[in-house]
C-alpha cells in the first residue's frame, strides 16, 4: 500500500487506517472506538482528485 495511492483510496494507507478501529492500525491511535465516516469520505474524495 502507498500513503496516498492516486485515485484508488482503498489502496491508500491513510484511508485504510482512518477507516479502521483495530488497535495498532486505527488513526489516530489514541481514544479511537469509532470511525468518523464524514472524515473518511472527505479523505476518499481528496485521494480521488489527486
């Protein structure tokens, strides 16, 4: 995976980590128990337009 795989958000580490609640994977790592879906969608759209 690349940090920001151009136009392929599922291949982006940033997208993957923001879309996870798994300890050690989730971003941010602290106080993370749910996914901020609006934030994930914003990152997904940003990656698509790189």
